[in-house]
């Protein structure tokens, strides 16, 4: 395995950041209930609404980013496979 192949297999730092944002969004969403700052059985207080809203936005944005990254990576793999197939066809016909 060459160094170039190894470098292509390592996920970019941006995908780690998106994953950390996803985890932060989950924590923000559940923190009022886990830390018991939200009174049990009562209407949500303003800080709970804020945490759940911001956490939901972080989750949604990070999931969209992760899905976009995966879609672009899949597109790149398909293009590389098509290019390799074309080269193989040209060498076979020669």
C-alpha cells in the first residue's frame, strides 16, 4: 500500500468536526433533562427551549454536512471507477 492510498483512506478533519457538532447537538438537546434543570412534569422553561432548539439546529446542520460529504465521496468513487473502466476498455481494444 502506497502513501497516497493511505492518505486517501484517512477521513478529512472536517468530517470529525461535523461528528463533534452532532454530539454537541445531542448533548444540548438532552442536557436540561439529564442535568435536571428542567422541572419534571412542568412546561418547558426558556433555557430548555433554547437548548433544545439550538441542539436540534446543530444536529440537523451536522447531519446535512455528513450526508453531503458521503454523497460527494460516493460520486468521486463512481467517477474513478468509470475512468478506470474506460482505460481498461481502451487497453483491451488496442
